[in-house]
């Protein structure tokens, strides 16, 4: 797994600043006031910072932007990075500042002179997350990461906040690694093995193999993997940090590669379907974070791991399968496979765990990208309270999420001539009919959200806290939802 840079929170000590190697990060308020650390650097460097804050570049910079100065006189550091930021920044600005620092420092060691400025944990968090790169398949020297030292006056307080934030960052990076990984490496078996390793941090992890899934009657999930050499699996991860109350359930689509099956996708861009396990990746990342920060909540994460391949054994269009629930499904299009996987995992999650609510995540439809682009995930829910809580958590974490409608008229599109339903509802409202399909496997009165993350799980351009590629979208929002809703005293 990609390691995060080491972050150390240290006592404020400006005595050896001149000899410090690497990058030194200082802060200037938007109205040009230098913090204590910045004043010291200013005097060491013959007032170069004073020049900088008088400049047009500083004037034009936004809060959270960084202005790097290379090879300054008077210090050993190769770069001074001046961050424009107020003394009491919002979490968003502080994380953006951290991201700016990540870009300015590259893989050099950084010393951040935080002094008594607020939200230094968020600065370190933004720096760690934006500094992520996915390098396991690049040959050459990969070790250089560089350490992040943060000097502050309130060491204990900032350390405690940093510990929590780094647990979240570990979850995000775990999700990104899984989602970025190519499908010849991240097979269903490899995925399950990586999840089983989380036993070491206190999760209970079970891997249900094909015979067990057959026993359970998961004909819907199993029909997706029939064409693949990789065995289908369901992995159950339990975190019991709460009392004896029923858990909350997270369910993820884990299609390690989606060729479309017999309803084969076109060649152009098919390589992007390595990220079709993104929903399972987010569930896994959240479970990792909950365990690392020892969350006081009971949460169970379930992922359906399959590969959708064409072969002589693959499911054909027109085949009818029977779900664990007992409902029969006419498979019109083998490329609408995610919903077939989720149908059985959702049902199993409710039958076995009687959860207080369920949230599923899936890179489910191309149509959600047409509707919302890469800025927002589609949010579908049968429960206004849970939905609003989620939207609030996502908003607070800067993870775009937009509620979509549902209703009986959409559901009617799933009527089949020969089975209880078909797996596609036609081109119109493709994301909504997919959500309606899932809702058929949600019990009455079960609070439920379906998150269609096809547009946000992996993107071609960098985002605030991630380079191009897997984003880890949703780990922060779900972690916050759990913290705010299920851990509140
Ligand atoms: N995994 C795809 C959806 C997808 C598309 C994810 C683009 C990420 C980026 C899903 O399994 C799929 O193929 N959906 C079909 C459904 C259709 C056949 C009803 C789609 O969106 O075209
Ligand atoms: Mn598909
Ligand atoms: Zn898919």
C-alpha cells in the first residue's frame, strides 16, 4: 500500500531554522501580516518575505495558495513556501493550503511553521493527501517521500487532531490504491486478501467463497462472474466499536473489471473499467478508517467481488436468474451487472445483520456522468433524514453529492415479460431506473441511500486533494456521517 508521509507535530523552536534543509513553510495573512515563524524567516533571508507580500503575486493569490521562493539567501533550505492564509482558517482553506504545500515541496522534507495558527492538522492532512502518487508499477527509486514536520505551540491538541485526520487519510489512500490498481493485479482473490489483512487492525473479516454464495442462493451476483477465471466472492468486514446495538451497513460494488460481458463494451476507454470496483474500494477505506481511529460505532462493510467477462460460460442476454431474495431477473444486458451484484449483497446484509440503515456505493451508470459530470455523485434515497445527514456530511468534507429523484413511474420501466423484473429500464433516466432496481432489494422501512459514484471515483484531472486518477471520494463523508450520527453521545 502507498505509505503516507511521516507527519511529526513538534514544539515550536525557531533556533536552528537557518541550518534546516529541505523546504520551510510559513504563513502570511491575506492582509500581509507575517506570523512569528515567517518573521524569523524574513529576517534570516534579508527581508525577502516583506518584498513578497508587497508583490502583485501575493495580492492576486487566493487564501490557501502557496508562493514558493527558491534558493533564498541566509538559510540552508532550498525553498521557502509562503502560504496566504488567515490565522483561523476554515477546514477547507487549511486543507487547500496543505495541498498547495504538497505541490510546492514535491518529495522534499518540509518544515511547516504553524505557531499558534489554527487547523494545522488539516494543513498536514491536505499535504499528505494531495501528495499521493500511485507508483507501484513504476520502476526506479520509489522510496523518496519526504517527511512533514509541523511546529506548533499547542502540541498535544494538534497531535490529537492529526491522529484522527491521518486515520482518515489512511482510509482514503487505501481506497485510492485499490481503485487505481490494474485488474490483472487486483483480482477478486487479491482484493479479498488485502481486506483480510485488515484483521491486524481489529476488523473481523470473512471471505464467502462461491460455494457459500451458491448455498445462500445468490444467483444474481454469481451470474456476473460466470465468464471469468477469477472466483466471485463476498467479503464481510465488521467493526464493533459501539455497544450491542445493531450495526449500520455499507455495501460496495466490486467489479474488478467490467468488459460488459457478452454485451461487450466498445474498446475505446474500456481500460477505465479497472475502477469498477470503486464502490467496494470506498467501503474498504471507510472500514479501515473506523478501525484505525477506533470509532465508537458498529458498522459492517460488505463488498461483492466479481469480474464481468465474456466467455462460453458467461451469462447471455435473455438469461433468467434467481436472486437470494427469490425474485427472478431477466438479464437483458450483461453490462448492467453492478445492480445484479448489489441486489444479492444488499439482501444478504439486511437478512444477516438487521442493520439500522444501509448505504451502498457503486460505479453503477454512465448516465450519472452525463447528468452530473465529475463534480457530484448521484444520491438516491428512500429516507429524507438519512439522506439529509449524508448530504450535510458530504458538504462539510467538500465531496460533491446531489440528490436525484425516484418514483413508481421509473420503477415500472423494469417490468419483464417473462420474469419478475429485467435488469435494465431503457436509455431514459438510466441512473434512476438502476436505483429503482436496487430499491427492489431494500426492505420496507429500511433507511437506505444508493450513491452512484461512476463520475467521481476516478477522474482525469486533479481535484482539490487528489492528483488525476482515483479520488477516494466518499471516505471522508461516510466517516463524518458515522461520527456525527452514530458516535454522538
Ligand atoms: N460500470 C459501468 C458504469 C460506468 C460507466 C462506470 C462509466 C464508470 C464509468 C456499468 O456496469 C455499466 O456498464 N452500466 C451501463 C448500464 C446500461 C447497460 C443500462 C451503462 O451505464 O452504460
Ligand atoms: Mn457494466
Ligand atoms: Zn460495471
